[in-house]
C-alpha cells in the first residue's frame, strides 16, 4: 500500500499526508484504502490508512464533491478535513493513473475489441449529455448479479 500511495502523491504533486482520524479543521491530504463497513446506519465508506506505523480509520463523506467513484479496496488520496475526528469530509479524490487506453486508428475506431467491462461503486455522478449514453449499461449492471 505504501508504494502505491507514494506513487499517487508523486504523480499528483501532493504534500505529505496526515493521519485520516486526526481532528483536522484545515484542508489536508490523507491516503488509504477505501472499504465498505457495516454500521448501525447501513454500509458506509471508510478510509483505512497506516500513518507512521499506526493504523487509522475514518468514515468518508463525499457530499461536497460534484461526483466521485471508488472501488472497494482501492488505494486513494483524499483532500479535505475531519472536524470531528470520525468523518473525513472529502473535497477531492486523487487516484492512481488510469490504465492505457486502446489504440485508435485513423478513422477514430478502436484498433482492438473491448474484452471486459467493469462496473463498481459506490459512485455518485450527475447525469449529463456526456453520460446519458451509459444509461442502458448502468441499468444492465444494476440488474445483473456481481461476479465474485
């Protein structure tokens, strides 16, 4: 985890991270693994991190971001604050570099077929003209059983 976390910080030019469970009034960067935890309220997003060889955990709120998408188990850097010490209020997400995209030919068609599609969440993204073509894909994903 430390190696990937370090790469995320390097690629995005982020400062040294803080422990995610500290009382943080000012906006800082934290790094950790996204997990889903069962609580009395239902499932909630949490960030598990190791900072200076000490484990830390804070629930994550993304309500101040226009959209976000996480994969459970994903290593991410978050920018935000933790005014109560238990819920990190994220304002930005920094993820690893995306995988290379398929090569496009001169006529703008993809040079190879897409062999797999992955839909994972939780996610909150506004429906716009740029994402409206995905409705049937999202509908299909919502009705299919996940592969485990």
